[in-house]
C-alpha cells in the first residue's frame, strides 16, 4: 500500500551494483554505480550520465571482501571497453556490436529496457487534469469576484 506512495514522494529506488574499475594508469577502484536501462552508469554532480557500461548478470563475480571493502557481487570494467569479458562468458548474440548498427541485439535491449521504464511510470490521468483545471478556474473566478466587490465598495 505504502510502496506506491513512497515512490511518488521520493522517486523509484535506484538499483546499484559494485564495479571494479580498471584505469589506464594500472590502478583499480571499487565503486557503486546505478543501473539504468540495462547499463551501469557514471553520473556527474548534476545527475547527467558521463559514461556507461553494459551490465550482464553473468559477468558478475563474487568478491569475498577485504579489510574495509564488504563482500559483494562485482562487475569488471575498463575505461575503453563498453563490455569487459576477459573470460569469454558471453555468447556471440550477447556481445555488443562495436559498429553503429542500431539493429544489434544489445542496442535493442537498451531500447526495450527504456520503454519498460517509461511504461511503468505513472502518468496524470484525465480525471486529475480535470480536477486541476476546475480548481484553478474556480480560484481565478473567486479572485475576480473579490476584486469587483472591493472596487464597488461592498467588501
């Protein structure tokens, strides 16, 4: 009952996954990233997406934890790769095409994920719009009547 209300008030909760991110300088860092439209995304301070990596659940590996790092499922990522699959776990159909072919299965999966996300968001209904229009119009008419009465000296 309250889950729908909390989603309306606070937005839908973001799914976060842990990524082991390898950089060109040989350093690696663990970080938590949001999963949006079947991709792990890195955002700037304004919430704009800077980079993204295709997220496959079969490319998650169990990390036992170490010192201050908690145990979690971790996805490997590299700066220059859209998908990092060093163990060849993905089959040919799952591998994203590196060309600009919009008919590739990976692009189609992102598009379908985005469509499902848009379909599940609540939209204002016809009755909601009618109530808002009625209340707004009533308020404007009331203000006009009060102004008229004040101008006539009756108020």
